[in-house]
């Protein structure tokens, strides 16, 4: 590494009880991955399979709340020795990404997951709403890990959140009268 180059982020993972970790998680904020920026009302459903792998399903409404829920299911393999916190998610065989859990609260109500390098982040909650103090605390926690949070965008979980500062807005809406993406703050 050359002098002056940024040090790579080294994320500390936390062990998770996979049985408690399974179920529905709403996407509260993310550094958008691929087409995530066009989705609202996003959530994940995780299901532990009998073979020890995880069905990693993702859903949302593309371009607005008046659109149908769409999504898909990927398969995650839990890395041995990771305490359940490191998943290798197959995107399209043979391509995969490593996603790690860097925080989960003791009651398993909030979690933060990242790609291994911290470049893509998801803040997730068991409910579609997160208290602002909890959200601010998670941002501070990420900053303390050396993760740059300025690219994080909130994911609208309710129609009235589209266009609010810090919230993502789909690039276009199929219905007339919808707010312009230019007002999204992105």
C-alpha cells in the first residue's frame, strides 16, 4: 500500500443466533446495490433450510407504492467458524458476494449487514419504522467502525416518505402527479 492510500475497512463481525435471526427484516437504509434505488417498501425474508443454507429472499415495490411487490430468492451459505455472521450469497452461479453482520441488538429487532469491504450496507429492522434515535445510534456505530455513512439513503417504507431529505426516490414513477425525483434530496 502506498503512503496516502486509504486503509481498507476491516469489519468486526458479531455472532448471530441463526434461528432468532431468521424471518422478516425491513430495509430502513442502504447504500443501494444494483437496482435497489428504484424500490420502496423493501424487505428481506430469511429462512434457514434443513441443509444449513439460507433462503435469502428480497422484496419491494419497484417505482412506487402503487406497484406490485416483486423480488426473488438467493441462496446463502454460512461460512464455517463465523458464528453465523458471514454469509456467502450466490448471485448467479458461480458469482457470489460475502455479506457480514456487524451489529444486531440483543432483542434481534435491528441489525446492520455489509458486504465484506463495507462498501454496501443495509440497516434493517423487524418493523417498517425505526426510531430516529436508534437510527442515529446505528450511524454512529458504523462511523466508529470506519464506515463512511454519507452514501446511505433511507428506504421509504410509507408513501409520504418519498421525497423527504435523506430518503431514496425511484428514478421515475408510472403514475402522473408523483413527486419528481429531483425533489428526493439524492
